[in-house]
């Protein structure tokens, strides 16, 4: 398998994390974990974007230097992937000295390659977006994203010749999986076809940022600094080892539609200008909505994912993120939805299945499972295509479809219990072989399902394998029927998802 490199946007540290940030981080983690299960060499990067004007403003409000403020708040951001049980290989901060140095080298390459010139920018700037705006971007004079009037700025800046990359960019879009989903690719393409404007890669009159190497009175525009993190991290994440040759350009960037233009248009052009390959793929997902509005700090309806984890545990939150909204689409989120999935799907469909299966092996067979597979049976047939189906969906970033595919098997296993009624079989000694076969299918099916679920709900997958007394290996080849050997000492499992009283308000 080819190496796999997945990234989240690096998040602004002007406020604390919310469920929207957790959403992208969880999605990237599911992809990274699945790739590792399938034997790929994977690298998963996340981190924070510190040199934003809005960060400097918040710091000033708090009477701190931007760096002191960033150092303080970086702690909760670094904690986010940890609390989400995300398996990121590195956490980048754009104030890392190695990143700063790399950005300077990158900008110098653009300059040396003749893609930079000096000019005056006079126009609008939205600090919320950290973006230069035109009248056409505004609704009633306001940035629709932040419901705020942009500021007028006039600065002598360094410009990147974006317009000269039009043809090369359009060529990239001939690859029909360069940007996914397709409707996002169309959005980006029509933006390019609408005519590209050169953009400023520097800001004058600011001190918070990375100095422009050939003009140290200016600092890098925050996007010209932040985007470069995707390459710079590879250069210094492992001291003494350059990971760029291994992982670039095999990168999959995950992002939401708010920053499509920067990632799908500016970033490939910057890379080409600096002499790097453009990214392999970009996946643009929708917004997680709460009460039909984007969850964001400025709109004041933030749900702290850490609170949800305290109540439900991390796996239910991960499960809900992948399942509640079809990944790629916008979708409404509600805490009641988490609670309902916790009880019905995790508690009943999966948790009870494990409880019943282990209890029956304990009661009817003294905890010993005989190896009695039915290679032509319905469970074998349900499980056989699972590994390739799930892998194929995940290769298209269809986190929701892949999970639904696994859940189909969970439902089939539950139906098997109802159809075969092992408690009836147990009453008749002449049906002992039948009972053995049913118990085998349930244990083996749950084992295969646990391995398939390991990227989504890693702790639960481990717990299922442990309760079934099965080897802990989660290699993808284990998503197959009939691998369970005779097993001893299976005991009734403790509930995976204990009942909780009431939804949190
Ligand atoms: N710092 C820039 C990104 C630089 S990347 C080189 C930035 N930061 S951000 O903190 O605003 O993060 C935006 C990203 O957070 C979105 O693109 C998305 O990945 C995630 N999300 C934030 N709110 C979200 C939702 N409500 N729903 C889904 N994703 C959300 O932009």
C-alpha cells in the first residue's frame, strides 16, 4: 500500500476548541487508523495556527503578549486530540522555530522563482476569516461568515502571482478525485474560471508573525504561513529524519467548506510556485450545525466536545460524529441525537449483542466455544465482503457509508439471535451441534465486527475482543469469517454502554 498522510486544518487559537473542530480531527483519525490497520505507513497531522491578527487581538485584550497568550491556550488545543483518542503522529504549532524557518525558506523559493512582487493593497479585510474581501464576497456590506463589516486596509505588501497559475490549476481539476465531493470541486473550479486575483502573502505594520526574509519589516500573511505547515511538519516532526520524501505528495487534506478557496486554489498554486508537487487529494466536508446554525464561537452556541465526552465517553462521541451526519454534507446536530444513538445503537444493537453472546456461551457451554464454523452459512456470507466494502468506502472518505455497512452486519447478527433462538436449542441435547454453530457465528461475527469498528471506536473494539477472549490484533485481514479458534473462559461481559439517566441539557 502506498503511504498515507492525512491532515486537519490547524485551528486558530483565538478561542477554545468546540465540537466542530473535534469533528474534523475525529474524521482524520478514523481514516488514519483504518489505513494503519490495512498495513499502510500512515502519518496524521493536526495542530494550531497561531499567527493570526485575531490571536494578537485577543492576547491584547487579556493584557498578554501574543506568544504568552498562545503558549497558554495551546495547552487545551494539544489536549483536544488526546481527549478524542486521536492517534496523531505530531501536533504542530506555527510558532515552532522549525516551522518559522521552513516558511521563510518556502517564501524565499517563491520569491527566487519570480512569483512575488510588491504592490499596494487597498481594500477590505475580514479578521474573522483572516481574508482579503471584495464587495462581491459581502452580503449587506457584511462578511456572511462572521456577520461583521470587514475593515478597510491600505498596505504596501508582497503579492503572489496567483493569476499566472490558472492553467496549471485547471489541469489539476481534470483529475476527478482531486477535490471531493464533486460539487466542491465544481465550486473551486468555477472560482478559478471566474478569474484569479493575485493575493498578498505579507502584512505590513504587524509584528505578530513570521518575518518576510527579504523584508523583515513585514510578516507573512497568516495563510501563507499556516498552509505551509502541511509540508514543514514532515521536515521536523521526527528529529534527524526528513519525512517529506516518504509522505509528500501522498497527502489527504480534510477541511470544511469555510476554507475551501485557501486549500483548493491558493495552496496548490503556492506549492507549484515553490517547486513542490500539489496535494494528492482534498476532502471538503460540511458544517456540523446546531439549531440550523454553524457551531462557532462568534455565533455563541458552542458545544464543548469535552463535556460530551465526560457524559458519554469518547467512543460514543466519535461514533456519533461519523454517523449522525453523512460525512461531506451539512447536518443538524443535537445532544438528544447522541443520547438516542448511545442507547439504541451502541447500547442495544452492539452492547446487548455482546452481553447476550457471552452470557449464552457461559451458561450453555461453561465458557468454552467450540470451533464450529459454517462457511456456507448466512453469517459467513454477510461477513465475507465486509473488509473490501468498508475499505472501498473509506477510500472515498465515506465514513458514514462504511460505518453503516458495518452496522448492517451488527443487525444481521442480532437477527440471527432472534431467528435461531439459542435458548430453545439449549433445551434439546439433540440440537447441541446447532447451538455450537450459532454460538460460533455470533462470537466470530462480533470479533470481525470489532476489528472493522476499531478505527471508529478503538476502546470499544478492544473491549469486545477482550470479552470474547480473542487475540487483540486488529490487522485488516482479521475482518473475515471463521478465524476464531476454540476459546475458553468466556464470561458474561460487563455492559459496554451502561444506561445513562437522562440527556444532558
Ligand atoms: N486556521 C485556519 C486553518 C488553517 S489550515 C492551514 C482555520 N482555523 S479554524 O479554527 O477556523 O478551523 C476551521 C476548521 O475547523 C474547518 O475547516 C473545519 O475543519 C473545522 N470546523 C470548525 N467548525 C466546524 C463546524 N461547525 N462543522 C464542521 N467543521 C468545523 O480556519
